[in-house]
């Protein structure tokens, strides 16, 4: 048990230190997933009020993330059709097995709440939790200006995911 903890702690430190040494800024950036709700919990000291940049929805967001780059396999630009027939482009995140478990736990315990996705500490997406997500795949509505190039951002995030996963694989091979 202590060995697994030490290995995990070492992996985290190694990932951050190696990312900080890179010339490519994109690998230094973390994708983080946070739970959130519309109402404030007076007892929760680890929450902060965030106003979404595009939708202007106010969300009390947990400052601790439940998922990050190391829990993801890939992210894609995807398009869904809304009930009114209009298309909406967004992010389609695919989790690895650990990420799928974390996503299921977070969505099952926060029904009616939100998932706030951040990249490099900035909000990039928001998803209302309407059901537990058990397949490890989630579509997230973008909270970035429409003129921003979603594909370029997705490519950058995929590079950051690959870098963290390569570091994890290297550490796990010891």
C-alpha cells in the first residue's frame, strides 16, 4: 500500500518536473475536470465561484480536480444535434479505465450539478450532469469564443495527454 502511494507520488512529481523542462508550452498545461453546483455549500471551503465566460452560468466549482490528463486517452472535436435541430460543436473526451471510473463516480454523486473543464487553469467547457456516465466518454460544451480554433486547441490538448501518458508508462515499467 505504501509502495503504491510512493509510486503514485513519484509519478506525479516526475510528470510535473519533466513537463516543466520542456520547450513546448503545451505539455506543461493540465486538463482538469472539476465538479460544480449552482448553489453554495457554506461548509465547503474548497469551492470557488466561477462565472462561465460564454454562457455566463455561475457555478460553485470544487478547487480539487477529480480527473486530469493522465485519466484521458484522447479528445476530439465533435458535433451534436440539439433538440431544435441546430448543430453544436464541442469537446469529446475519451477516458482510460481509471478515468472512466473517476468520471462515473463524479457524475453518479453529482447528479444535477456540473462538470467544469479547465485547460491551463482556464475554463474551456461546461457540462450539466443529467445521468451517470459509465462508458468513459463525455461531450462537453465549449466555454471559449466561437472564433477560437477548436481543432488547434484539441491538437494541443492531445499532445499534453500523450506526454503525461508516456511519462506514466515509463514510470510503470520500473
